[in-house]
C-alpha cells in the first residue's frame, strides 16, 4: 500500500513538474506540492490508526463474548453429563431390581 502511494505521489509530482507542453514548474511550487502530499499522507495515517484502534477494540469485545459463550457451553455440557449420569444410574437400579 505504501509503495503505491509513493508511486502515485511521484507520478503526480512528475506530471506537475513538467506542466502543460513540458514547461517546468518552479522549485517553490514543487515544494508546496510535496508539503500538501505530506499533510495528506499524515491525515490518512491518522485515520488508519483510528480505524485500527477501533478494530482492536471490536476484536477484544468479540473475544470476551466468545469466551463467555465457551464458558456457557462448558457449563451446559457439564449439566447434561450430570443429568445423563443420573439417568444411567436410575436405569441401572431399574435393571438390578
């Protein structure tokens, strides 16, 4: 991603440096364009970092929810196994008598 951004920046600077009909732009104009690109890149970087932080928070919440579901499932399984043990014990008593 960063490679393509740099490539786009270089192409834009090249196109702007030659201007129409190959006329060169001044160094001040190029420096101004570089500064604009730098500012834009920083803004995009901040937006990406904010998005990454949001994704990390969402991921953490989903991990907590998943662990809760696993715990609930484990408890339900233990209850089921206990009930089955009771049923088997009862059936054993019926067969014995």
